[in-house]
């Protein structure tokens, strides 16, 4: 029985690594820029990608630090695609049933990113009531909020509680 589970796991990993990517439904720079400041915007309103999860990769972050099943899937996909981050970009990994996609966004004064651990109490006051920052969010409940802070515009990934 353990052998069958192992085979199932390998098939699952192969579908993530080699599965189709949905470039037509991709999230992009223009979609993120179109989010109104201070308003929670659902991922499904910005992309037609059928995501089971949306995960943030900050500048210089080449993998998720968690060891849960989602992080293992994402990290396997990132390694297979030889993803390398740098200072000038952040990315979202869109995880679907049949594949995944890396959406890399160029950082600028008009569009940057804040991760969950960077949301301080002063930043929290700028976010909509009930918004919970996340490093990975369920595709069905993933939302983005854009805020202005210190002469920059940031996007924050999260969920509404």
C-alpha cells in the first residue's frame, strides 16, 4: 500500500512540474496596478487562472519556507523551473489542479509588495477591516489590497476573515 501512495505522490509531483501552465489567465503587472488603493480585490477578478492557491515570493525568495504539502508542491515546481529571484522582482505562484505558474512582477515605486511578516500595526490600520495578510492564500478566497506607504504603493496578499 505504501508503494501505491508513493507512485501517487510521484504522479502528483509530475503533474505540477510538467503540467500545463495557463498563461492566458495569468495575473500581470497591469492587473495589480488596476487595484484601487485600500480596496480588497479578489484574485478571481484579476485573473482567469483557476487557482487552488496563490503564494507570494518576495525579492530574493526562491522557495517557500513552510514544509506543508502546498509548500512542497510549490518548491518542487520552482526547482524544476530553476526559478531564481532577485532584488528587482517579486512573484506570485499560482497553483492549479493541473499545473502551476510563476508570475514575476517588476518592483517599482508604483508597485511593490509587503509580505505577511512586514505588516506592522501602522500598516494594519491601512488595510480593510477583516483582511488577514497571508504568504499563501486559498485560490477561492485570495484577495489583494493595495496601500500607499512612505511614497510607495504596495500590494498585500491575504484573505478576508
